[in-house]
């Protein structure tokens, strides 16, 4: 099992807790990154939104690629997985930026390609927002162009969405960034089976992940592609000395109250084609993080992680609150139980 964490570019992950003692500053993010490396974490996912869908539109939202670049410069081992939404990044410029960040990271930079879901964010930032299936069609072509620019000189492409002729991109990345992607709709899964190197998903139960991993493995085989490099899952972890303490913390963070944090709730559930229903309580934590139930004593959480490992999940992308304190607790108490 590989352990990852979400870089807290939005000041935390809880919609019902205003102050999570996780300031959205690079100084704090750098402290977390160094603690993660020291504690045995393998990867960090740097999410990308220009609006804060957790604390509300007026909340902080740091730029993902700037944070990813800076994090690469202050670490030596962590894989830096930056989210990339094609409609927000001109493709040739994104290829150039990614190649440069890969040089800074010395081969540790990867991409989580997201086809986008938030119409209101796109409206505020002047970005076109296509229909769901069209967003995946654009993403597929976008990834083809990225890989072409990273491997061919000069590179030409004439497609539905992009047209390039005789484009030079130098220096090329010695290690082209690995492409992760996640999606639950039929169009999303079909596209990802063709263009991605690895599959990531929102949090789910063990049975849900068994089904999802099996489905994506079969789709990948039918597409005539090599096996996915990784299967990753988002999760929110609560580790305490006793189960009662863990459940008390769960009750605290899911105390649902109305407010700006829920401005994006309907947009998310209507603009995404999800394969499970989401309750407002589950939405208290981002990315369905509570659904995997990584909640309890260190041993209980470790046992639960092994159950996910048994069904094919090999990468956990974890959220914590407060991010630094709880990440250090997890590194000290849980990781040694899973991989002694």
C-alpha cells in the first residue's frame, strides 16, 4: 500500500468546521510535506479549484501548480501529483509547464487529469463548460497531445479540439508524467480506460471498490492497454486511542449546519454523474472521504486498510484535520501496522 495525502490548498477539508488549524499558506504546506516524507508517505495530491468548494466562495484557494512546483523544490522523495483540468490550461503551455516541473522534481511529478464538474467556477473565471460527455472527449484528445509534445519533435496534431503544426517543446521530460484520472459515469470510465496510466476514485466501501477495480481492469484489458499502474482512493482518516474517541470526533465534524460551505453541493451532485447517492452528512467531508470508514483505533484503521488492499487498492489519498497534527499521528501509529 502506498500512502498519500491531499495538500490542503483550501485551508482544510471540513465543511462544518470553520477553523481547522490548517492555514492555506505555503509555509504550513511545506511543513506538512516535510512531515509526510519523514513519516513514510509516498505521494501528495495537489487539488485544483479556483474557488473554495469547502469553505465557500470567499474562502482561500491556492493555485495548484504553483504549490506543486514549490513543494517539489522543498522535498526529495514525495511524488507530487497535481490536478490538471484541460479547459483551464492551454495544452501546449501545460505540456511545457509539466516538463519544467518534472525537471525541478527530478522525475517525481505526475498529473491527475480531471474533466471538471463545477459550472459556477467556470462561469466566474470565464471558462467554457461543455456537456459531461464532451468534457471527457476533450480530455482524451488533450492527453494525446500532451504525450505527443513530450515525446516528438516537432509535433503536429489536427483534431476536433486542438490543432498544432510543427511545435517544438524542449527540453522534453526525461520521465513523462504519469497520468491519473477518475470518473464514475459510463463515458468517464470508457475514456479513462483508454488514456490514463492509473485510476483514482472518491471514497467508497470495500465492496464498492472491489466492483470498481474489477470493472476498470476489464475495461483496460478490452481496450488492449497494459494494466493500470495504480488504483487509488480518497479517504478521510480519524485515528484515536479508543473507538469511542474516534466516534466522538466523527460526530463533531459531521454536525451539519447551513452556511456558505454548501453553495457548491447541488452543483456537484447535478453536474457529476456519480454511481452512488451522496447524503448531506457524507458531504461534510470532501470527496466522500468518510465512506471508507477509516475511523477508529490504529489497529482498526490498519485492518480496514488491508481490506481495501485485498480488493486491489494500492494507493490511499488521505485527508486529515488538523492536517499536520493528524498526518503525523497517522504516520506514527498506523503506517507501521500496515507495512511493518
